[in-house]
C-alpha cells in the first residue's frame, strides 16, 4: 500500500465528516445535553462515526488484499455501524445493542477463526477451542462497549484509540504483517480526519456507530495476524479498565450494570475540576503509555 493512500483516507474522512455534520440534523441524529451525565453544553450532531467507517471501508476494499481478516473486520464493522446508526437516529435498547454486538463478534470469529495459541513472553499455551472461542467472543463484545463508555468528552474516545492503532500498525510492520498493519494505519488516518471536528468544543460526535466500531476494530486487530498474547490487551487497557471498574461498581451497589451514571473516569476527573482538554490529555497520555508498553512486550 502506497504511503499516499492513508493520506487520501484522511482527506476523505474529513470531507465525509463535514457531510455528516450537515446530515445529522436532517436524520435526527442530535445529542442534546442533559446537564448531569453529558459534559457538552449544546445540542451536537453525532454521525461522525459514519464518516470514519465509510472512508475506512472504501479504502480497505480498494487498496488492501481481500484476505479473510480484512473481510471479517469489515463484516463485523457493517453490523455494528448499522446498529450504531439506528441508535444514533432512533435509540436502541441496551439488549438490542448487545444482540448486534454478539452477531458482529460471532460472525467475525466464524469467518476468521479463533487463535488457539496464547503466547506469553517466550512460552506458548494452547487453549481448548471452546475456551479460546469464549474468550475472544467476550473480548469482541466487551471492547465496543468499553470504547462507547469512554466516549463521554470531546475527543476522548479518539484520544484513547489513536495511540493504540498507531502502536498496532508499528507492531505488525515489525512482524512483516503488511495487511493488518495497513488496516490499523488506514483506520488511524480515518479517525485522524474526523478529529478536527471532535476537538473541544466539538461540532460533531462519532456517536455509537463510531465508538462501537472503533472498539470492535481495535480488539479484532490485536489478533488479526493470528497471534495473541495478554500484552495485547494493553492496546485497550484504559477503556477496558474503565468498563470493568464502572460496571463492577454498579453491580456492587446493587444497580443495573447497563444503566448510565457518572462513575466513569472522565466523570471522576470532571468532578475534581478537570477541564475537557485536561481529561483528554490525561487519557491520551495513559493510552499512549499502555500502547508503547504493549508494543515492547509483543515484539
């Protein structure tokens, strides 16, 4: 893949972001502030994820080999972006979103297969297929929710995922895996093209379509070269930790784990007086450190 291709993907994502910025009010995809859980102050369009996915989808089909990994990623992505679009324009129940997430995870694993070699440093542990299938299925379901949960401040989800995508592309290039490296790099530039519209104060949100796809894609990419080790969880360390702490806290308090509250990391930082820019800076720094550690431990 030529160097100019990711750059063109960046520009297409920017143009499509501008298009979906205009289309969001027409389609009813506006996120109103609530003065409690949401940190933004004005009604904001939320179809930016459509721009990210559309540019990535097009350039993947045009410039990447049609391997089973690429097709599996796009298959799961289409399902999640479709459900995210429905949620952004009409609102889906939590159970409905979970059903789509399960379909995306099951479909991607059915097409791609399940890595059975769990590598840790120099040793390898072969997992029974049922156990490996259960782990990767849960991973692909948890990751979209984790990134979706982290999308609570202008530029926050992008700040968490961009370092991971760059780290994965470097890792795969170092292993000579050009196709998964190209996937990660195209998605990095597609997300980067959307970012100027999402920086505080954001004029466009990525919505559920964007956050769910980014979580799914990042999780899938961690094993898209047929390898996996616990160190690769570091590429989603911050969103997954936030998910576990938040949902676990709700369960311990006897509350519905799917009912939104102000227990996320960005809410806690905001309660301490941190600005949106400071919240994103902290999250980006933590995600960058985790991604660098993930690369160094996975080489």
